[in-house]
C-alpha cells in the first residue's frame, strides 16, 4: 500500500501533531456568575451626573477624536469607586492598551471590582498578560468563544478553525466600557493605538459615544448576559499560573509606563482632550434624549438563531425608524447583500435620499471585504444611491476630521453609524455586511436626537467632501452597438478636479487581486 504524499494531507497531519502537543483549556474551570452594580447604588459619579441628567432620562456626548476617546476611558477608570465592566473584540498590548491595563490595575488596587471580557480571536500571544491580570483579587478576566487548543502557531489555529468552523468563525464584536453602572462608552473603537491617534502609520476614523443615565442599565445588563453565558470562559482555564511576584512586577512596569506616557506630548494631548471633567462639571452640556439599546444575544455564536427578530437587525427593524427623507450609512465594511439592496431600492422608490460613506480600496484594511462591496457598486448607483469612498490620505484643508493628522501615512474609516431623517442616529459596532448581520455578535445605541444626528451628519459630510473622498459614478455608453456600464471616480486634489477610470491610488497588482477576490463565492462570510 502506498502512502499518499498529498501536501494537504501532510499539512493536516502536521497540524494534528502540533495540536496534540499543545496545551488546552481547562473547560471545567469554575465560573461563578456575577452581576453589575445596581445603578441606584451611591457613587461620586452618580452624584455628579444627577446635577445634569434628570431622573429616568439619558445623556449623550460624541467622542469623535481618538485622543478624546482614550482620555474618556482613562478618566472613567480613575473615577470609578465600585465597578468597571470592560468588553472588547480586540485589546492590543501596545501603548494605549498598556495605558488602559494600567488604569484597570490601579482601579483594582483601590478596591474596584474589574471584569474584563475579551473575544479570543487575538489573545494567543497575550495569555500570560491576561492570566496575570486575572490573578489580581479584584480583577476577573474571561475569554469569549475561545480556541480550546492553546497555541501561537497559525497552522494549529487554522486547523482548529477548519475543524470547528461554525463556532470559531463567529466572534464577539461588542465594545463597551462601563464605570459604576453610571457611565458607559460604546461605539466602533477597540483598544489599540490605531483607534486612539497613537499609531503613526495608521489612523482609524472612528466614533464612540459616552452614555449616562437610564440607558446605562441596558448596557450593564447586556454585559452581564455575555459575562455569564456558556461561551465566556474564565482566564483561570488557561494553562498558565502566574506568580504573585509576576503580578507585582507587571503592575509596577505598567504604572511606570503610564507615567512616562502622560509626560509625553501624546499624554499632554490626552489631558487637553479629556471630555469627562467638563461633562461632570456641566461646562460641556449632555445631549438629553430618549434612546434604545439593541444587541445580539451571545448565543448567536453558538448556533443559528431561529428567530431573526432576536438579532440586532431585527431589533433595529422593530424600532420603526425607517427613513422617509434621508438615510446616511457610514460603514467601513459595506456589503449590502440582497436584503440591503431591497431596502435601498425601496427607499429610493419612496424618494428617500441615500448616502453611503465607506472606504476606498486604497484605504481599506480588509481588501476581501472591499471586493464584496465592489460587486454591488453598479447596482447601487443604478438604484440612485450616492456612494463616497474615503481616501487613504486627506487634503490639508483643515476641518473636523481630526484623526487625519499629519503624522499618519494612511487613514481608514472604522466608524459604524447610521442617521435616518436627521432625527435618529445609530452608533455601535455593527458593520453593514453579512458578517455583522449573521455571524458576529454586535451592539449599539439608537439615539433619538436631532442634535446628535446633526453632529454625526456634519462629521460624515466633512469626510464626503471631494478633497477627502472619491465619488464613484456610473457611466453608460454605447460601444459597437452594445450598452457598456462602467465606473468612474471623481475627486478634488490640490484644488483641481480629477477623474479616474480605475480604482484610484491602486497598482495593477492590487486591481488584479480585487478581480480575483470579486469572483470568490464567499459573500456570506464577509
């Protein structure tokens, strides 16, 4: 009998061998349920907020700049006296990640109960740090939907992903930071330098919102639901047992690192940008408005939902905030699919103006998702939808797009927000694509506020200016008796209009790759 030498078989056998040698999670690790602090419990934050937010109502403040967004999180960690609940898809071990970790440790040292829930997609090289944080008596860390075999090998992780593709292809994309069940921050940002204006090579254009008052109860309840779900595994299950000395050494290094950062130019900029002191003193007014919190159930990652109404998209539809005049969609990863196209075509048939802001191919950090979007450009334009594609480098014309700073070589849109009829605004983690709709768990706030809607619209319209975005348009020509439909892009560069017949700012190799990706039958996974 001949043994097959198929390379795929060899790779599979090697992956099995490596996986067999790798440590695994202790899935029997004890996981005690816990709940958020009651919003009725006394705390300094509650006392300060009571002066500005009436009982039973909610207040909001947009965080447009990355520095303000980080400063707000650090300020809330510093002011918390009872609890901090932190839930993220990504939590990087970089400058801003270390600053946040140091602030969580400092709060725990003051006696604050800290709960940290992180999706397991990017924790392979962070296990020791997470286990060390978890060893603090006031800090609990849990991993959501974890890989059971623990290995930094991409081969092993890839083999697991193939073997358990249904489960491991579904991730927790939620993002929330809650202090004392009184103030929460949610939106598009993960924890990492590129989200907070600290990465000189990449600046994500993103959007968060600070929420306070009655709506925070819903944020806290959602955190509890995820924290206590069967998909959340305590970090004590990791095959690592850090020592007390390691915790002390880690804390000392993080505190020293944070002190150095606050003495730097970036740290001084954080102090200036921090909105929390002004909000708590009333110097910056809260936007008082009704709001709805919508969120996918954590079970979405474990099985197909039999009732779409339970998912975020079903909850959004149930709010009946469909536009009658204008719909603005801002999504970095935009693949509308058949359902999305049906909505856009219906809205246009009713005379609704539809504007979509997404990334240009040159600005996208995920080319395969851009390929999914590219397949819909002509149908969208034929339906009368206005498309705008953010450039990777902005024109130096000033304005509010502050994250496009001169030190960044490339910008990429990461904000996820919708505005309907200049009255209702969604801000959250949801991308307008099949992955957010069907696979990942998502969350967000629908705030019914013309003032906030105007702020978000102003930000988007600033980004849609021809100096900052390309605008695709459909060209219909008759060539040799046949109708030809193709795209052109227009913009303004150094005060002069330009027209492109190909994807702007791309190479022939990039355009060739895009054509290959467009042909792949993988839309449902984008």
